[in-house]
């Protein structure tokens, strides 16, 4: 695939993978993106996952057409992008590895038997590498989402090689709308590191970017302000959509009925959008994505072993890991003899940043009854009356 007349795509699609990073469902597969810049000197921009090594090598050989590359630029050392570094070094004994100083230190952790010697070039913020007509400018991007990450800006064709930033789930051959799977990818992969993403965005807006080449997902060419604007919203932990996520964890169905009834009440009171999620059966990464997407949330859960039903505990734990913040949250608990879910959920939420818990907390005893409706109505009113 040709990105420009001098920049070739040599990445691969993975349609065999079931779980990306052994946790994220990827029904449309995954792409491992890699690029080659052909100039007086030749640079390979990252490699690929070993799962698809043979396909990557075939693409590289075709693009090189017999030329010997001078540099392998390593933006990110995670194995889905860097697994083939040792093979590259073995095939081309003169090639130089270009990476941050942190990455250089980490290389032996992944390739203990490789003698890197003088074959690595450690670059820092603002360093440049001339390939001839093309010049790469390096920009460090620590903790997006590993400490050794950098991005590079090709000055002549105004291309940002963005590492994992602006990536998405899905193979290129199954290309669908960008926003949804890019949001799920960002929140679950980079969501914890909003401050670091903000730092990178401030550097990026100072550049004249015409193309964004990420390590996953499509090359972004048009309406770049849309993608950068979403990243700005997500990394500031601001809601993208006005609405309410009702997330429930129900054992025997009683809590599910209460959650659905509350959703109906919220609709009736004018909530612009209400999404109901069964945490026992949903894609957890999608539930986390929705929690960050919407402006308000209700958590509804059964009590369990003097605690909270584990799917809810898992959900709230994921939110804390990803730095969930700046939201209004209401609580509905269920318990047949000694309700404890509300206390546990409240404590977990209070351990997060800038979370305002909306009162009153609703307690259901086994099954929702008509005399529970007034407090449910009040909770819905208070939730919708609260602004962020």
C-alpha cells in the first residue's frame, strides 16, 4: 500500500487473534502497522507482532525491491510492534536501531541474546535524522502508554508517525467507523495517561500535520481536527456525550429489573441518552468505554458475601485503573437480608478523582416494589438536575 510516493505501508492484518493483549475482544481483528520511507537512505518504521512475521517480511521485501535499509526506527517496544527487531538486525548487519534512551535500555529485556553494541542510536526530544529529502524529527512521548515511547514527524511530507496514539481496534480489511473502536482502544489502552496525552497534543498542534500514521488502525488523512479534538476530550476526561450509563450486576434478575425500570424513569424525565449494560455479560472494555463517554452514570449491584457482586467490583476496579473522573454517579444496591453493595461501591467511587455521588442511594430488598418508585424517581430527578 502506498501512503505517499516515498512512504509505503508494510504492516499486516491479524484476523486470527481472539483477544488483543489477552483481554480485549477484537471481533474485527487487529492491524500491526509498519511503514518504510524510501529516500537516499531507507528507514523502516517499526516491525510487527511475531504472530504475523512471515507476512510482514514479505511486505518489507516487496517494498524494498532489493534495497538495504539503513535504519529501523522503534517508536514503541511492545511486542506487537517490535517482536522482529532481532530478525531485522540479523538480516541486515549494518542497520542502525533508532530509539529513545529508555528504549535502548529496555531492548535487552526482550532480546537477551542480541549484542546491540554500537548498532543503536539513542535520540532525544527535537533530534532529527536526515534520510535525504526526508527528515525525521523525534518527539518523546513517555507513558503513552509505555515509558520509552516516542513519535516522529517527517518534515517534508508533514507525516506524524504517532505510535499507539490515534490507533484503533480492527484489521484494515474490516475497516469501519473510526470513533467507536478508537474510543474503546484509547480508553482501555491509554486512558490512564490523560496528562501525558495532553502534553503530546500540545506538541502536535505546533506542527503542520497532513497525515497521521498510527501503529494500529487506518492512516488518517482527512478532517484531522476531528480526531485530534476527540483525543483532546478523552485525555481531559471530559464527557463526549450527554447521557446516562446504567451499569448493573445482577445475580437472579432482581437488580436487572430495577436497573431497567430506572432507565425508563430517566427516559421519561428527559435524559438525552440512556444506555443499559449488564456487567455479567457485556464486553468489559466496552462498558469502561461507555463510562468515559457519557456524562452521568448509575451503578446498580447485588450484595454478595458481605461485599458487592464481583462483576461490579471488576468494573469499578477497571475504572479506577483507567483514571475515571469528573463524573456524577448514582448508586442502587440490592440485598435480601444485609445490603452491603452500596457501601462497597461508594467506597470504591470515593477513591476516584472528582466523582460526585448523587443522593439518595436506593436500596432494593430482593425485588423492586411499587413503594420503591418514589425514591427511584427522586434519584433520577437529582441525577438529571446535577451538572458536571
